[in-house]
C-alpha cells in the first residue's frame, strides 16, 4: 500500500492489510511484527496517533527496547499536528523506557515552542540533560530556553558545552553571542558574532547589536 500513488487504491489496500493484521493479532496477541505493522498501517490510513500509538505501546510492553518501534514512534509523533495528543503520547512512552533522551527533547520542544510553557519545557529538557549530558540538541534547546527566561549565566554554560561538541554551527555562536551581550560581556559577544559570520557568510553581520 505504501508504494501506491492512487489514494483510493492505497486506502483500499491498507484496509485489506488491517483486516489480515487483525486476524494475526487475534491468533497471537503478542505477535510483535503484526502489532508494529498494524501501528504503521493505522498511521498511513488515518494519520491519527490515537489510532496508531496503542499498537506501538503493546510492542514496548513486550520489549521496551524494540528499536524499530521506538523509531516509528518518533517519526509518527513528530509528523502529527495534534500537539496535545503528541505530548500525552511522549509522557506515556516514558513508562516503557524513561532513559530515552529524545523523549525529553521532543517534549521540551513541544511544550516550549507550541504551548509556550517554558517552565514545563525546562523541566523536561533538564531531565534529558541528566540522562544525556552531552546531547547537543538538548543543550542548544536549553540554551535558547534559558535565554528566553533571561537566565544568561545558564545559557552561556550550556551553549559553551554545545560548542565543545559541535564547533561549526553558526546559530549556536549567534545564540551564545546574544547571551554574552545581554549579560554585559561585550567582547565575548562580538567574538561569537564574528565567528558566526565566518561560519556562514549568508549572515548579515549588521543585524547584531555589537
């Protein structure tokens, strides 16, 4: 069904696939391959995580480390436009494996960017940092969040740590430069802005405050 381009044919084939997957799961309720494929088929057919995630949860209840299921969870949830259902699903996934840094990263992003819940975003991003202290994405998102909350000391700390991991990302230099600027460390701010322009010559240097 996934290979089909005709939406009517694709929908019909997905429904047929779901019919046989239901039979397989009825015969053997803990059949991981069938449960995983059922989740995939439900997403392809309905684009509704409320129809999809229960099948992935069943796989993770059997095997909390099933990599294909985790991969599909993250793909499906990040494609979903239902932010409330997405947040709830990530919170549910914590029960199956609370040591997945991506859970906390994506929860922090959803709460901060889409719900404007900076306190909730900070809670989850800091939880993620405890699990994966050298996760670049968690560090840079924390840097942005601390900057928004005007906690420039913490922003400078995590962004400098991020630069030690990936030193050639212009945006990280820009964010760090802004934190230095607003904390009154003007020389360091200028250095970061200059470095950002060196790394990305499409950046307009005159846009920065110093």
